[in-house]
C-alpha cells in the first residue's frame, strides 16, 4: 500500500502539533502498539512499544515547546522531513524518518541530530 | 561502532562528488557488496547488490550532473541529508538516508522525493 504525499504530510503535521499541544500519552497514541523510536539515531537507545514511547515524550511534558515543519518528502508509507523544535531557549533542527501502517499509525521513528544541530535562541 | 559526524559527512560528500565525476561503477564501488538502494522510496523497486546498484547509476552515465549538499545530520553509522541534484534543466531536492559499515562503505541508501520535489531550471 502507499499513501498520497498529502496524507502523509497531514499525519506528520498532526504529530508535530500533538508534540506541542498534547500529553505524552497523546503523542504515544499516534504510534502503533509495537512501534520503535530512536531519537537521536546512534544514541544507543531504541524505545520499543507504545508504553516506552510515552515514557520518552514524558521527558518534555510540561515544557514550553514549539515545532515547525521545514521540509517534507515522502514515498510509499514513509516520510522524511526536516523540522525545528524549540524547547525553552534551545532550538534543534533534526531530520526525521517515519514509517506508517495502513491505519496511519507510526510504526517507526528515527531522528537524526547532534550537538551541532542545536542553537541557543 | 560509531563514526564522528565529520567522518560521515566526508563519506557523503565523496558520494555526491563521485555521482558527478565518476562512472556508475565508481559510484557502485562506494557501496558494500550486499548493499541495498531504494530511489525513490515507495517506487516499488529495491536494488540489491553492487551490480544492480551500478545498473541504477548507469541511468545517468554521460549526463550533465551537479550535486550540492544542503543539510546534513548523522548518528552512529547513519547519515540523513538534504541535497540537490541537477540533471540537465531538472533540479531535484531529495532527502536521503544512508547506513555505513565499519569500512565506510554504504550498506543502504534510501532517497525520499517525488514529483513535487522537481523544479525546471
């Protein structure tokens, strides 16, 4: 199966909006039950399953966040995009890759960024 | 194992330079023997092995090409980057994800782009 690019972009935008406006559980609900999350890639930790993923997003629960989709590409059931996230005075611009199942739930997320991609506002 | 970000960036830049200046076999030699290539992602075709990969690059052998690395991220043994490639009067800006083995050879490449990412110069 494949999604239209616009459908995947809508899913990614909903994810970025939920990161800002939703709870950790709200964000985790956008993931499939057995999804995986690696953020940052190479950081040595892969979060497996919706509960572990909710735990990851609890790290930023209650913090002042904003997100902005900067660049979006997709193919089949996958999306790759550049976005900015600000946490307090820190701005990070990762490249992220997501795969989706037929229900539009995220089955894997990988975020590529490092210290060089952080700026202080 | 992991690479320093600069080491991966050097490998990606060498790849983009070889796409411009090398033959299809030169580009394929940057890949591991059992590497995979999907370009575009979702296009329905995954090229497996160095010989199939050389065949993919033969599509643009002899054409006037240029490439430019626009944005680069890495983690562990993986890199994600935005680049521009011009083929004649056509400019495409994919997001690409590559994984590498310990010898610095590409073990997988996935290119995310679609018709919306093509501009006519």
